């Protein structure tokens, strides 16, 4: 029998690098699209690379890693990808705290450091499927998808009230407002502002979305209720008011949008009449194909550099 001395304790600096190297060489968590095994998709929330990872990140990603390992041992072909939610104000605001440092450099440096930390923790991802949302190879597809919706009349601009964080200078979802304050800055009160913004007409698919929630029988009930309320079906109401001094005459009032609709319908009046040919979409159809493939078109749409004439003289692609 061997008389090798037993370890007196766990020394991660000695053990972890050895096995992490073996896991990487074997491609333990690389998923095969053609595998005959049952598939399991384990997706965790991608972080903002606006700073270093902290214990909250470690908690989240260790849980996802444990699930991925368990499903792999159960015989599943596990897709466990990773990426970086790197496009937007969090990165810009963080970079502003470091004068002279460009947001791009700050963001990419944080990605390198965070990736090193994740590997050091022994968390296994299929790094061949890594995505970074601030890089053209990713956002070209979000721009393509937006333009597809725009062409088909599903993307439009309108004024609507929003939750505004005066510190981050950005719009917050209702779920990001906690007791009237910003979720990232608990001491900052959220403002209500009217802002012209882009909308996607999910109202065209409201009935299908609502009906199919019933098919999500493995989703938590509270999430299904939240989705149902978010879509917000409303049948509306019509009220007849009699006209004083005119017997038998009445005025029919329909608050918001008459008939069946959703919360989005009630909040916003339509931009176009039912029979109108939408100017922006007609304009986009007439452009050469290279416009549709322009990776910079999204920025210029936001900046208002792309304009058209129509829709009562308004610049609808601003």
C-alpha cells in the first residue's frame, strides 16, 4: 500500500488549475448541434461589463454551472453559453468616472478580466458561442431584426410617459422602480417624463401571446401572471351621454381605444389611419439593398440622420 502523505487541507491553487486545464482540453462543456442526446439549454443572465464581477455574479453563475453539470451527468447534451450585455448606458456611465478612458476600452478590458475570473472559479461555458452585444457581429442582427419589423409596420415612434433615472439618464422598466426609486440607486427618486420613443406593436400578437401562456405549464405561476398583466388585455368601454336640450340625442364616448385592445393600445393613439400607406415603410422599401445591410444604420436612425418625407411632413425615421 502506498505511503503517500495525505493532504492536510484543500489548496485550490494546486488543484483547480490542473482540472481546469483538463476540462478545457477535453472541451467538457462544448455542445454538439448534431448530438443524438436529449437537449438542455441552460442560459444565465449575461452581466453588464461596466465593472468587475462581484459575489452576486459568482452566486448566480455557480448555480447555473451546477445545473449544467448535473444535466450533463444525467445524459443531456447541454448548451451552456455565455456573453456580455455590453451595449448601452451602464458602460458609458462607468467610463465617464474614468476621465480620458474611452467607453469601448473600458468595456473590453472588463470583459477580459471578468472572463479570467469566471475561468478561475471553474465555471464551464461553451466559449465558442460567446457573444458581446457591443460588437458588430452581434448587433448587426438586432439591427436586421429591427429593420424587418420596421418594414412590416411593427416598429413606430410615439410619445409616451416613461420612468426616468436622473443619475443613469436612462429609461427604467416598471420592474426597475422600487418604491418610487431606481433599483441601481435606492436614494434616487424616479421621474416621470414624456419621451418620443420606438415601440414594437406586440398588440398585433396579443391574443396569441395570451393564449399560449397556458402552454407554459412548467413556468412559475407568478411569472405567468406577470406576463399576462404585462400584455394587459382590455375589452374597453363605450358610454352614451345624453345631450342636454336634445331629446333622443346622445354622444358616444370611447376612452382610449374602443373595443378589444391592450394596455399599449390604451396608452397610445395610432399614428396612422387604417388605410394609410405608412411613409417610413414606403421610403425604406425604395432604398437600395445596401441600406438594409448597413451595420451603422441603427445608430443613424437613433441620431435622426435618416429621414423621409411623408406622414404629414414628419421625419418618421428620426
